[in-house]
C-alpha cells in the first residue's frame, strides 16, 4: 500500500439525537471513504434495553430509520462505507431494519452486524464497581450489561465487504480506528499507530463539537454561521497523523481552540486514555493550524492495551418526578423561596431526597457563589426520586397545587415524570467476551443463520 | 506593583465533560503568554476552594504545556452522576462557566484579554 495514501473518515452523528442535515451534507459533498455515526451514550443502551424488554424487535436507535433513509442513497451513490453503534441494545434487529429500509428504497445493500457486547448472562453479581467499589448487585437488579468492544471486534465485519456495519456497545474511538487499521494494514500490536488513530477518533466522535458546536461565547469566542454547523472529517495517513476539515461553505469552524477543547473533552488522564484498543497518550499531541478550517494532528502515542474490557451495567433506579412554576415581577424571588419551603414541607416525609431549585438564581451550578441577586423572574423547580411512578408523580401534583395552595402569582406550572436507569461500570477479563459477525443482504432478506466468529487469537482475546 | 482582579473568563476557555460522578474541566489559555499565570494561580487547591459548594471530592490537575491547557478532574461533583441525579444539569455540562467565574489576579504588565 502506497505510503502517501490517505483515507477520509467523517463523523455524521455525535450523540443519539444529533442533527441529520450535516450528515447529509458530509455524505453528499464530503468525498468520504468512511462515515461513522456515534449514537450511544452511557445510559442509552440501558434505556434501549427497556424498549427491547417491552418489544423484542425494538431496542435499537429510534432515529435509525430517519438516518438511514437520508444516508443510504448517498452511500450507494458516493460509495463510502458506514459504521455505527446505533444497534444499541439490539444490533441484529437494527441490521434487519437497515436491510428493510434499503429494500424499500430499491437499493442493494450488504450489512454486517457486530455481536457479543451483551454480557448480562456472564455478569458476576459480586463484581466490584469502578465508581465506589461496592458490588454490582447492591445497586439493584441489572437490566443490561454491555462490554465496550474495540476495533478488533469491528475488523471481521469490515472484512465481509459490508457497506454498513452495525454495532451495539463499542468504544467510540474504535469505530474510527477500525477502518484505519483495515486500510493501512496496521498490526494490532502497534500502540503508537493505534494511539494516533485513537486521538483522531476521539476528536471526531462528537461531530459538531469539533467544528464550533458547543464553543460560541459571544464577545469572546465567535463562531460563524453556527445555525448551519458542518460536521468534521479527517484525512488520515498511514502514519496515523491526520488533517481535520469540513465541507466548504458549511457553518462553524475548525481552529486550534476548537480542537483543544475537544481533545480534552471527557478525558480523565490525558496521558493515559484507556480504550479497548490501546492506552493512548494525548499529552504530546501537536496541533498545527493549516488555515481555512484545517488543523493538522500529529504525534499522539500510546502503550499496549489492558487485559480487561469496561462493562457498563444498567439497573432500574425508580422514577424521577419534577414540577416547575414561575414567579415574576416585584418580590418574585421571595415568593419562589416561600413556595419551595412549602414544597419541601409537603413532600419530604415521603420523598426524602426532594430537591428545590430556583431557576434563574442557583439551579444550574447548584450555587450562586454567595452572590444572591433578585432577578425579574424566577422559576421554581422541585424534583425527587421515588421507588414507584405513583410516588414520583406526587412532586408534579404538589407543584401544580401551588396555584391555589401556595404564594401569590405563580404561573406556568408543568409536571414531568421519567423512569430512571442507573449506570455503574465494572471490568471484565477479555476472554469472557466473545464477539461475532452476522451478515445480512438485500439479496437474501433473512440473516445468515450461523454467526461468523473471528478465530480466537492467543494473547489477544 | 498593583494588581487588578479579573476572572478566568477573561483569559481562558473551558469545556466540561463527565464520567459517572466525576466532572472533567479543561482550561485553555487564549494566549500562550498567559499560561504561566494560569499554572501559578489556578492550582488544584484553588479550584477545589472555588468550587467548594459543587465538588465534594478530590480535584486533580494535569498540566499540558503543548496545549497551553490545564485539565481538572473533580470527583463527586455531580450528586451521584448523570443517570440518577435529581439536579437540573445532571451532566454538569454548564460547570465550565462555574470554573470561568473564578477570580484571578493580574499584575499591571499582564493585560490579559483574548
């Protein structure tokens, strides 16, 4: 393979609910070789598992249909390949849906589904959690347990030649790293290359957060045309270094500042960013501004991967009830404070963790740093967790009742109820996680009966 | 030399991330010239003190000279974490601007603005 070859990998979604239009622009005009859609946050799998428990054909990303309808025709026309974790808690059902959508659109398509992240049947109840050291079982009955798979689990799916690769839980940067390993023939024991590829995957994985999204601060940090924010791609070379860019004419920007914010985003130790593939070191990365929304990323590094995989465990954590009501005009804050005290008195016996926030005063940072002020309007927020829906619903009912049973001039009451899924993490030895690939095709409406499992590799499983 | 009081927002930008109950706050100097001042004044202890009403655990600082950036890892900062907190901003996404509200002392020869 020629040393000067580069591949272009774009990111068409950075979270479950991300915008679809920028992905369409990338797919249409980005001259991509690969597109990745990252759609799975920590608790998204557990929430998806609840949907799957209610209906065994569900449990994949609810936006799968909309994303595929928009992107599949462009994928066929422009011949790029797509990797996405929107399989969530049910990657096989997601794969079948992608095939069905392709058939509806009159497209011939091959899909490969990565399996094996679901390890609920192997989860030891006594396993210590990373968060507190307490055993997993003390948090409640697990409803989901998913191992973060790495690039090695995605590679056999790529090798099938499928145009769309669907996964459940995989580490986000691994979806970007897998095509680099495939196209450049990197060995899986090359931590410097894997570290560099992981840096690029990490930079791309939140899509618009690299191109000026979540960045603008008027008067300090201007971002042009944020309303039409474009999503990023990277031209990666065989040495693992790359140049970030976006489609000309889209909004947003790629500068040293936007790249630095994203490089450090959610990184607990910049010298040791642990993924299933490598322990990457971001601390020596060089960023070079090439102008015109292009930034060169060089000199990431890494050391050998660990012997374990992180497992995200979801458990039912009851319900959360919320209620809000607004006070405005003279003495607004005092009336809201009085209403909050009344809510605490009426609720705390049954809902001991009841929380009173004054929106406009101290709700977001949970403090006003000792500088109280009297805003023109204040919105009271009351929240509490309850073991049952009925208990949690009391919060909203009591807030609503402030109309006739509380201070003067409350308005705009709203109530909300949501089921909570808690997440804790643990580690699992790699040899307890077996991954596989299931191939599907529009030529053959049903998935192949037998899964293809990669052969076990000593020292790598 | 007289000193002027500013806030970090005048010198640096920040993005907040979360892992479980841990909040991760970057602090990136607009100008390389201001980075030594950030290293000197914005210590882990100073940040822990500034965020004392928010962060209940340890604050660890990483220094990243190539990026002119500091990274603060704040434990027990999100009231049990994204999935079970009753707080409004469960992820602590907005805590970036809590850090940027931190006062800082500038000497007169260090005008410090982006």
